[in-house]
C-alpha cells in the first residue's frame, strides 16, 4: 500500500527525534572571522596570553591553506565569513554547580536522554554536556576527583590545569596539520579535558554530549585526553543538532595521549542532523581525531558509529610510537538519502612490534555516497609491525555508492599487513528466508544490517550499542522496498 | 612548474617540421610536470627524469628480426619477420593515431616525436595464430628519447596473441610505448608484457583496452623495474559479458622502481574481471601497485576480484599498494585483498628439512610466490619462463 | 488442511505447473517425487510465497484461508514451514537470535505471548536434545560457514522449534551422506503427529526408506500423474520415471 505524501512527511519528521530547538537567549558573536574575532573568543573565555597567541598563530596559518579537495565528497563552497564562531547561552554568572544551570538547558539534555540532575543522571557514566560553544556542566566530578581523575570542560582545564593543557595541547594534532585543524585551533570554544593519573583505572565511563542549538553558528570543540602510565579510561561522545535548512559547520579536534601501558578507548555515536531526504540542511562534520601511543604497550581504540551529518570527513588515527603499542579502529558508517561520508583511519607504525586492527563497515542506501579511506604505514623503524584491515560495504538500492580507498605503505621487511575488502547487498534470498520464517521485511533488514555491524557494536559499551542499533534502524527506515 | 627536460625541447629535433608536431611540442613545453602531490603520481617521482635532457636518436641501421616479430630500436622500425601471416591478419608499421590521449606531457611528447609503431588488424572470425612479438630495444650512448604508438584492432570473434617486449636498456633513455586496443564483440586477445630490468631507462607503458560485448582480454605482465618503469593499464569493459583476466609480477632489486596504475572500469552488465599481482622488492627497490576498479551505475551482475601480495627483501625496500574499489551499482560481487608479508616459515622449514639449503629454498619459494600470479591462464605463455630467468638472476631476493 | 486445486504457475512467462491438485490432511505425510524439471521446487516456492512465480490459475487453500493472498511471513505465522533446498547464509546474525525473532514474530501475529530469552533457550535446548544436535549450533551465525549437511539439519532444527502445522521439505535429502540423511529422517519422524501435515519433495526414493509416507505422488510436466501408497516409490526406483510416463501414454491411448 503506497503511503500518502503526508504520511511520508510525517514519518520523515519523526525520523530525526533530536531535531528540536531550545528557545534560549544566547550571546552570539556576529558572523565573520578575523584576528579580532579570535582575540574576542579568547577574551570571552578569559584565556592566558600564551593561548591567545597560540590561536593567532593557527589563524595566520589557516589563512594560507586551501580547503582540502581530495576526499570523495561533493561540498558546496563554504563561506567561512558567514559563520558565527561563538555562541553561548546567556548565564549571568558562571554556574558553580549543576543546580545553578538554566533549567531550559537541563531540560534540553533531559529530552536528549542525557539527564544531568543528581537524581536522574546515568549510573556509572560521568557526563560533560556541551551546548553550542560552552560546557553546561559535568556530573560525578567529586567521585572522580577522589581517585585523581580530572574530567572537566576544556575552558576550565585552561584555568585550573594550565600546565597540563600547555604540555599536551597541539602535540598530537598540530595547528599545521590540516585546514580544519588550523581553523579549530584558532576558534575552538569548548570541549572536554580528561587526565587519568599514573596507575588509575577510571572508575566509570566518561562521556561528553555535544549539542548544536544556535542558528548559523559552527561548533569547534577541542578534546584532550591524557592517560599516564598504567592508567585506563573509556570515553564516549554523542552529538545532535536541530533540524534546519542551512548547513552548519562542525570542525572538532580530538587529541589522545597514551603513555606506558596506558589504555584509552574512545567511542563515538555521531547523530548530527543529516539533512532531509533531498539533501537540504544538515551538519558538515569535519573532524580531526588522532591518538598518540607514546608509551610501551599502550593502546588506543577508536570505535565510531556515524549515522548523522550531511557530510562527514573524519579519520580517527593512531600514531604507534611506543614498542608493542596497539591501535584499533572500529567503524560503522551509514549514509542514506543524500548523505556523504568519507571516513577511515590512519595507522602509523613507528615502534617495534606495533599492531593495528581496522574493521570498517559501510552501509549505503538511497543516494548516499560512502567512502572508506585508510592509510596503513609501516616505517623502517617498525620491525615486526602487524596490521589487519577488514573493510566491508553493504549497498541498499541502485543509486547509492560505496567506495574503498586503502593506502598501504610498507618499509620494513618484517611487517605483515593484510587488507581485505568486500561488497555485498542485502540479497532477495536473505529477505525471503527471513520472511518465510515469519519475520517482516523491515525487521529482516535491520537484523541483517545488525549482523553486518556486529563486530563493531561488540566494541561499544552496552548502552551505546543499544543506542547505535536503534539509530541505524531509524536511519534506514524506508531504505528497502 | 616545468622542468629542464621540457625547457630543452627543441623544434630542430622534430622528425618532421609540421604544424601539428610544432603545436604538440609547444604543449609539451608548458604542460605541468607530474609531481607527487598528484594522486596518480603519489608513489613515483619523476624529479630526476625532469632534470635530464634526453634527445631523439638518429634512425639506427636495419637488423634481423625473429619470425613473427617487428623490432623497434630507439623508436624506429629496424626489422620485421612477417612472412606467412594468415589471411585476414595485417601487421603494418608507421605511427598509429592516438586513440584517447590523456593530454599530459608524455602524450604531447609522443605526438611531437613519435615516428613509428605497429598496427595489427585481425579480421572478424580470424585466428591470428601463434604469438606475434613487438620487440622494443634501446641503443646505447647519449641520453635518448623515443616514443612508439601501436594499435591492435580485433574484429568480432577474432583471436590474437601479442607480446610487447621491452629489452632492458643499458644506457639512459626516456621511452613511451602507447598501445590502443579495440576488441570487437566476442574477440579474444592474449597480451603479454615484459619489461626487463633497466637501471637508467625511464619507461612509460600505456595500454588502453576497450572491450565490446563478450570480448575477452587475458593479460600477463612481468616487470623487472627501471628508473622508473610505469605501466598505465586502462581497461574498459564496455560491452555486456566482457571479461578481463590480469596477472602480473614485479621482480625488483637495486634501486629499480616499478609502478602499475590499473584503471579497470566495469561499464556494462555481467562483466567479470580477476586481477592477481605479486610484488617482490629487494635492496632499495620500490614496488607500487595502484589498482582502481570502478563499477558504473547499471553494471549489474559485475564480478570483480583483485588481489595484490608483496614481499619485501630488505629494510630499504618499499611497497605501496592502493587497491581501490569504486562502486555505483548494488548487484555486484567485488572483493579486494592486499597483503605485505614474508615467506611462510613453515614452507621454508619443510624445504630445508628435505635437504634444500636455506638460500635455495627461499629462491624456490620466491619464484613460486611470483608465479602464482601467472598461474591459471589458458594456453602457452612466454612469461613463466621469463620469470624463472629473472627470479634466478635476482639471487638476493 | 491444504487443498491445492488446478494450480497453474509460470516463471518468466514459461508454464511450469499445469493443473496440479493435492489435498493434505493433518497427520498425513505426502511424498512428491518426479524427474528434474517437473516443477517440484516451483511447488515449494509457491507454497512459501517466493517472488517471481506467477499463479495463472487455480487456488491454494490452507485451513480456511487463501494461502496465495498471504505474504511470506503471514504464511509462516499461519503455520506453513518450508525447509529450503538451499538454506541462505546470513553472516553475523546469531542462529538462536534469528530463531527467537522468528518464533516470537509468529506468536505475536497469532496473538500469543512472546517468550523471553530464558524461556526460549530452554525450549531450543530440549529440541536439540531430541534431534541429538550439538549445542554449538545455537551460537553460530545463521547457516554461515555451515557444511551442506549442517545446513539441512539446521532447517530440521528450525522446524522442530517453530512447530508448524504444515512442513514442506524441498529436497532436504539432496547432497546428504547416509549418516546425515538418517539424522534428518529421524528429525522428521520425531515431529510426525496427528496434527501436522508433511509434504516431502524428493528426487530419490532413499529418504522414503527412513520416512515412510502415507501417500506418494509422481509429479511430471507440471501435474500429478500418478498417486499411490508407499509402494509406488519402490516401483519408481525399480523402473525409473520413464515408466510412469509410458504408463500414462499407454493409459491415454
């Protein structure tokens, strides 16, 4: 039975449940970017001079760079002068605790399923909630402080722990790294800072929830996680934005540092607004994420589930410097309607006996275009390096595309590097088999997709795996039939 | 940026002073020189070549040619043994028109300077019989440049077997060999390409093949590397049910460099392709495998498989592999695999336990490794024997 | 329970079934034999509702419903089970999970309460024991990487768990060695009951040595050309399918 246009519209309206707008007064810097804007952002955040200078240096470098064009993405020209680089909800005084936060903000995060109140907050997960350019609040701070873990907004870290920020900021992703990293370094507003001291195993999951709300603004957060010797942490991030007809820019930088035997697990469930079925609106998600395994036997593991954004451009990477260090990348990316994604990873093997593993699952439906782009590089110093890459694409429909661009560069004869890529579709046979056992078509599709993604979902903390699965189901609605 | 090589180009060196060649020369002078920031040249530097000034050599003297072959030296036909070709098979020489040029500096050089080449035409339904060889040789002496343009046209249902053989030049040279191949419906071509190792040769082999419905290409390539040796292989499976079977091996040592740029496009429904490549790189050699398979919208029923396996023999050698899949249809079976690794220690041990010394055992396994890519081809091929000779020479691998 | 009346089916414009009649009552086991190309697998596919099969005439009633009007999952919920000739691989989807999803979807469609995973696991373990199948079958992906014999046994296992009213087995015996054949047959026998009907589609008689049918039908050129008791299978084995064709021609003359 064919649905009426109205029914279809209703359904699509429901599709993105995080698409509401919070009506709150904001302090928004007018659109445009020059040195004065960079200084203004720095001043609003009360930053020390060294950081202001660091931003200006990045800004001057950014001016010299062209927008990158090598990705397999069709990006309409972006007017970087039409974007507002700072938006913060008006709050008279900086709230000292969550009790002083504007109830509208707390309500927003409630609606998104990330309650911040003492009584409702998620058990076992500490949350830093970032609304447009500022952090609204962080839960479980006291409990974390007791074991020496620092988990706070980036701005606060600059005030409270300047020596740590200064020691590590820009050491993994320098401002010269790429166009968007340079832009972020100049205008970054807030984000999270995590420091796990020597020997501490972080007692709970740490999580940041990013929310874009204001119109015509970009979000430029910066996250820095440092894990000292023999420490461990699992960090999660989630993101949503209202449904708007204009594209909005999100250009984040994430830096991870793992020292001797430290382990960092970084999980992302990215659900920025993807735009409508005709490709109107949606977030441009241009993100630089990189981890440095500096210590011996350190380990950094990236897991990402990317269902949102109109355009995704991100390559969470590992620089494997420490002997026997390990890098992992697990990814599920889904593009439906007119979404485009160019995502993957870089594993740079520098230390002896370093290992890396890549599992990338791409699902393409509608007119979605999806590219895996990955680099595995084994330098002459990396005797005994090992990599295994598995790259699978699932195509749903005749108008989508799935592409694989692996780069393998090996300069040590002891290295073992393996890359496998396959492409498949949901076959009529699979669907019929499920239906002959009594399972309806939509359920059969999500079951098959879930099976396809299993290896990656297994890497996510339980609550996130459930959320990821649900997102995939919602995003794929109407993809078959 | 243009290079000294381009700046040294001289109208006086043109073989014939005619407007088209003058225009091509002018274009070659100002064309952008391929740099490594270009994706297609990411792993192959032509910087050293750009600093040289090779010039066209004088036409060499005639020389004897083996049966069923044409000999070209320094870009000129110097001999042919073409008696007794079957009716419906014509092999003529003279420069062939470019089919679809990329319009880069090397195409302009070829348009300006090429004076010779072979054109093979096989009429519909005709079998051209045993291997026909195009033998490419380079003179010794001053740095020279030569360019050849060939064409192979098979009528519907025709069959031919062609060997493109580049003898390893001992002196410095810049050579381009450009071959345009058209296979009509149901035609079958066996194409063997051999580039013997050459220290000072810069060789650019451009093979462009277009296959109509049901046509079939089998291609084997063996490359000893040069400075560099680059094989740009463009294959369009343009008609329904066309197929391509490709196998190749790089056997590299010294500072030699080999680069395969495969652009294989599935443009019609029901086409199949298999690609198997092996790369051996020893000493300071570098192997580059850039294999790009595109499945166009509507090319349903595509079956495309590609694998590239590499062995590195030293800490100064390098392998770069980029097996790309670009898919715009959903009813496809595509699989890619690339590995870099070592010889199987269990196999090595097994051979040694049977009394074979370690070095010999390694050589046997290395040869077997490369030979895998050439296995599974129907008919007699000249390449496995050439591989054995080449791998035998490269004892250190 | 199943009444097939003058069924005509075409595939891609080519007539395959040309007036097939068959009635199956609860508790009965019907074997359908016939040479290759007679339309045996077409019959199975049409009963399960596979796409690409055009019913040009005739009807199929199951209990009181028009079976042909139902979607495949509705047929399953109504109690029709097809054991596939070529069971499909679904990588990454756990066998138990798949079966529970199917089982609960069917129960939900029938307005029955669903089973939670603990209840369901108890149930599948019992079935495993009855069929003497290894427990690791539960933890593997649906048919993924199974041998031919394992796939067929997995079909019988699914049948045991889903407890259909009518089971259609499409050449479940093909490609099995004698031990696997015996296991499959034991599975079928253990599920025979007064309430359940079976249609066994097979090319060879050997399955019928282990599962003794109540009726044997010979399908040739899209019709049932001969029906009889279990003895008919033996005669076919002795004389070959040509014998049926000859008798038919003789009878018509």
